[in-house]
C-alpha cells in the first residue's frame, strides 16, 4: 500500500539484535501473562563507555544482579547484550510488576541486598556504566507477554 509522507504509520524504526545473558538464557513470562491481567514493564538500557566495560557489566549481571532481581520479585522477562543496534556498547533488560507501586516496593529490596553490596564494592566492576535509559510500558490486548 502506498502512503503519503504525511500518512506514514510510524516515524522511524530502531532494530537491535541481542544475545541472552547466561544468567537468564530464556525469556520468562510474568505470572500474569496467561490471564492478560494489567501489568507494567520496565525496559532498561545500560550504556557502557567501552566494549570491555560493557562485557564487564554483563559479567556483573551474571555474577548476581539477575539472581537478586529474581529473589526480590522484580519478575525479570529477559536480559541481553546488544550485538547490533543503536548506542552500543549496551545491554538491555526488562523487569515487570503488577502496578507501579508494587514494582517500586520490589526495587526497594534490591539496593540493600547483601550480594548487591558485595558486587558494588568489588573493584573489578567499577566504572562499567556511562549512563542508562528507562522506559515504562503497559500490557495491551495484543501483548504476547
């Protein structure tokens, strides 16, 4: 179908190819997926200053960050290192919750977690991020997750 430039269905398309992190090699559906209950998702991108620092941040996730997110109930959906895409080097992950209040309450368990404190104090993981971006999404009727 031919459309005019003023009737385009989108402005731009960004495409990325990710490789799953070893700490969570498969996508996990949130507990509310089967019932299609209202649910929120946070899509986070962590930027690193160099490829080596990006690989180091992925190592940090595999060494405990993923496990902590699972333990505190952040309902992780996926974790991936970007192979091709914008703003490389980076990693992208998605966590989720029933609603914003419940989700924020779960995050409060992450910071004081003993393993997180240990990872943050480990000198091998210093300065492995140069920025981050976060987008909140909500489930729609067309959602597969």
